[in-house]
C-alpha cells in the first residue's frame, strides 16, 4: 500500500539544485523532495507520497491524520526502512498467484502422470 502521509518539515537543504527536506513523520525522519511545493517552509506540514511533497497541510489536519494512521497501524508499514519491509514480506504468507487469483493456502499439485484418454 502507498499512502500520502503528512509530516512536519524540520530542515530544508539544497542538493543538486533540488529543495530537499528532513521531514518528521511522528518521530520517523525521512528525506523528501520539496520542489513540487515551493511555498513549504520549515515548520510547515507537507503531504508526502513516495518521497515527494505534493501539498501543504495545516497542523491540526496533519496531526489528526497521523493519529488515524497510527490507530490503523498504517504508519509502521509506510515508514518502514527497506530492510524492515523486506523482512516483513519474507515472513508474510506467500501465494503462487501474484495476481491474487488463487488463495494463499497451498493447493494439491496436479498429478504429473494424469490418466491418458485413448484416441478413437
């Protein structure tokens, strides 16, 4: 799942001609590209999706949204490090059908020696 999550801009730097912010998501700091929202300043809340700030948000709405995400358990998943995400995925039940067309439970394998129907 990929959510847009509000975070508070703690610091703004210029790196390779891009505005990059250190953004605090309820205690988790991440680097975020701020170029799409040039009006963002330190102390503002930004709505962030896949590492890019996409809009500015007032503090009250941002805090309410973060609390709802915390209650849902969505922040742990969305803000996990790459290593945490891989470890979680490795422990999750696996499916032989990535498109979801079959269940996660194992199905009996088809017999490799299925009976042959005689030709007529």
